[in-house]
């Protein structure tokens, strides 16, 4: 332990970085021969995006990539997770390669490496080519196979310099928000049985992508997926409530996390679905459980659980109080810094101590510039400090956590919320493109330098 802060250092070699996705930060989604994606289509549909915002310019990283990498280096970031625009590289989602799209990511990767920053590549982060959506999108298992083909191309293009790959980002989000609630692209509201089939295809996509990456790689690489597991937190940390929360974790993540790691759905989940439950063949089970080398955990919030013998499954979710704090302008981001500990712990206890990267964790706020020309985002700073303390507890108990990638590096297009909220360590003036590191970025820079919570 350290006498100044009361907290020890993180493990030697722990990677500190940040994360973004292509459609959210790049801008110019149709530039240089890129094809339409479901998000360029969705943004044109009236009423879909807050304030009718679009990602046509956003943070303009497509043009300002070199400036951004220089800023990452100045802040001391050691890793950068970014995604590839499928329709920028393969405009119709098929086999035709757009070399200008490949060249963009080659330049970014080379610049990161030249500045000592480790690239983490996400193959698919929601922006499905519109041409594949026109053929059924994630309702069609062929889309999962096409992601496998795209992943093989990705590995052939970039694995000589990139070691760490995430196949998919948040199957839960792009399937359920896109095909069940309809709040994200492609904006569909399907019956439950069809939604569960979409989610199953999303899980198959991970497997096909992992196989494709390894098939196309020119050297040994590390492959995993990044998922926003629903995190259950015991209201009181006593054995009966901890066990109840652990059981709940496996069940509420039954359609994605559990099946990806175990190859089966929990009995409780199947019982609840009844006739709407998807069937898994032995071949599909084998593809879905393709082994992972790393695991990406996206963590923002959590739900509270108590043991309850009168409940069918032995636990009960607790409704949070009306005054429980939430992130500004985002109704889903309930503040729960301890969620990172329980997500890491329960996954380790249920599915083994796979090397983990916190692939996303962050906070949304308005982040106005003060008269002194600074952004005093103390809410983000406070939450980061407390979250990292809980992460340190998990590591201290033996969890193999290798790095923390804060969401996000820079303010961006926040999907259907447009520019209503800001997640960045760096403020972006969307009118001018000017970058301004916030107070949280300066704090994070010092954390990285000292490799401990301050």
C-alpha cells in the first residue's frame, strides 16, 4: 500500500488506454468509396436521432487521426481501442475490398505504433453494411457468416501489426436495441421468438469472426469479444446475497454471456422463454463457444439483488430509489461504481480466469467550457476514481485484468442520442473540431503515470 493515497499500484505492465468506435468518431462515413451502413440510413429517418443529428462530421477523426494520436501520446495513453467500418473496407459487405478504406486504418495503426500506443481492433461495432441489412441483417444467419469472411480479410490486412482483436461489440445492444426496442439501427420491433433468433445469430457471429481472424492471421493473435454484461450487485455483501447475485448474473446474461462461455442457455432462462427459446445444434454450439484468448468487459451500470427464498429462482431484483444518481441526459446509465468488481468477480467464478480488458467504462455529462477555458468534469473524475478502486479490489483478489480502456477518448456521436451527451476525456467542439482535454483527462494522465488510483 502507498502512504500517500492508501492504494497500491496496479500490476506491472497494466495497460491504460481509451476506446472509440468508427461510426461515432470518424465522420465522413461515405468518403473515399465507402458504402452505406444501417446507421447512415437510420440517421436519415425522421425522428430516429435526437435533434436530427448525424455523424457526417462528428469528431472528424477520419481527417484528424494524426492529431488525435499525438494528443493520446501527450496524455500518456498506452492503448487505443477503435473499430473498423465494415462498409468502409467492404462497401457492400461482400468480397470487394475498398483499398482506400484499408489504407485509412493502416495509417492509423502505423501512427499508433510509432507513438508507442498498442492498437486494439474491434471488428464489428454496430455499423452493419446496408447491403447486408437489405438481405435480412441479423435475422439472417448468413450475416454472421459474412462477418467471418470480413474478419479473415481484417486479419490478413492488419494482423502483422495488431495482436489484440475483439470480434463484436455488445451483441446485447446491437441485437436487442436494434430489433426488439427499435431505438437503435435498424429500428425494428420484432416478436420475441424472432428477437431471440437475432441474438443467437449475433452469438454465432462472434464464433465465425473468431475463426475468420485466426484463419487470416499472419502470426499468433489474441481474440475475444467485448460485451456489456448485465451486472448484478448484492445489496448487502453477505454470503446469501452474494450467492443470489451470482446466480442472477448467470441467468440475466443467459442469452449471450452464458451461452458464449458455456455453450448452453440456463435452464431458468429457457423456462422463462418457453416456446420462444432458440434451439442450438451441436455445430452451432461448437461455433458459438470458439475459445477466446481475452475477454472485453464493457461496464457502465448495475442492478441490485437480494436473496429471496419465496422467489422462483431464489433472488429478487431491487428497484432503485428515485433519487439514485444517474448520468446526465442518459436514463439508462445508473451510477454504480462497484459494478466493475462484481462483473469481473462473477465471470471469473463462473467461467474461469480468462485475461480481461475493461474494454469500455465511462460517464456522460454536458461538460461545458468554463470562463477560464477549462472543462471541470468532476462527476466523471469522481466516478473514475471510485470505479478504479473497485477494479483494484478485483485484481487484488486474483482476477487476471490486463488493462482499462476508458470510454471514450473524445466526445462523439452517441447513437440515437446524437450530441445530447458527452462521454469523452477530451472535449470536441463539433463546430470547429477543436480538442480540449477535460479535468478528467488530466487526472487520468497522472493515474497512468503513477500506475495507481490517486
